[in-house]
């Protein structure tokens, strides 16, 4: 089970080098409250990259993504389709935990997104599976709700993008678990039909984003550029931006030009009220975690950075 192009060892070396470049990032205020910088973990040559929202309390303590209850469900779903964590790579939109597990802020997303784009560029996966609305809206460069995009198949460059619900959304909503299992079946079908994904379903091409993963990501690193720079803003306000998904147009998720920056001023797009019922339940789960004093959290933090990196 391998991804595209480079050898696994080369990708692992590049990811490690990138990790050491950015692990002490202080470009946004989250560094002041984090315990660990959660880079991501898994197979450096993964055919599938899963992208979540942000680290929670457990992830912040251990320095690894998806290690709480949602992570256990993710492991079960991976086994359900014949994979495990050693076969895939798991990352988040944000590398640091927002205090009290609040939603990611617009500035934080714009600051941190280049790190994710660089990881995707290095791994060059066959499939990018976005978990929930934040990663879906970022990767597809859209403001459409996850409920309109879930289960649809998109293509960016050589990678297939499949938006699905965040596993946490299924923890308290049995109907969401059934849907999630169906979505994971689709992941496997796309993997098995990678050369002809149209055999699985209609494909919507998303143009204009490939350069975000490569040209800009190549220059991302400690001291090289400010990751908070808004990528799509480079082409100028008022110009049509390719790659925005307008799911309200068609069932297939028609892509059109749009001059609105997804993570620009209209931050209210991302308020909890926009989430579907399952996402709302997930928020209750995430914010309802057992409270532990921050001082105790810090004493429990894992200090072994090699173990935290978790690259295979």
C-alpha cells in the first residue's frame, strides 16, 4: 500500500526534516497554551491521508493525532476496510490545541494551513479523506457545509478527495455511525479503483489548488515565510479564484470561480450553529471531556519527541 512517486524512505526523511523545522512554531497565540505540537503520524508513503480539525486534550498530552475516543473509532473503521494506522497518515488542520477545545479561529487556520499543505505535498497520497467541516472547507476551498459535500468525490491534481463526517460525530449518534461505515467502504472502493475512480461515483475536478500544495509549500519552513499569509489572496481581491466548490448548484458539487476567501472575514460561516446534528453532538463530546488541571496535564505530557512523530 504505497502512495505516489518518491520512495518511502525519502518521504520519511523529508517529513522528519519538516517536523524539526516547524515543531517550535510560534506564529500564532496557540503556542502559549499547547503542551505538544501535534505534527501528525503514520505512514510517510501513505496512500491515504486523513485530515481532522485540531488536537484535543489527549492529543495535546501525547503529541499524536486521534488518540481519544474518536481515534479508537477511527482505528475500528480502518480495520473494517483492511487498513491500520501504519498504512495511513493522520494530520489536522491545526497543529496545536485550541484552549478548551474551542473551534479553530480564522487566523489560526490561515497561519497553520501551509504546514498541512506541505505534508500533503510530501506524501502525495492517492486519497485525501477530510474529516468534518473544517478540513473539508480548507482542502476544497469552499464555504459549503459538510452535509452538502459528504460522500462526494473530488479530484485535486492526482489525489482523490473524499469528505466525510468526523468520527466524533458518530459517537453519540448511531445513524451517523452507519453513514460513516458506508463512507469508509467508499474509501476502500476508491483505493481499489484508483486508476478509474469514476467506477465508484461521479468525479468533480477542483482546479487551481495544486500550486497551493507544492509551489507555496516548498517555501514553508521555520524562518522562511509567515505561514499566516493568505494563499489565495495572492491573486488579488476581486479576481476570480478557481477551485471554490459551490455545492448549492448541483448534486454533484459544481465547482465555480469565486472571489471570496474561504477563511476571510466571514468567520461566522464556521460557527457551531452551521454544523449538522451529528457535528453538534461531537462538539458536546469534545468539550465534555474530563477536566484535568493544566498543571497536571503538563506533568503527564509525553516528552519523547521521536515517539510523538510516529513516522513509518
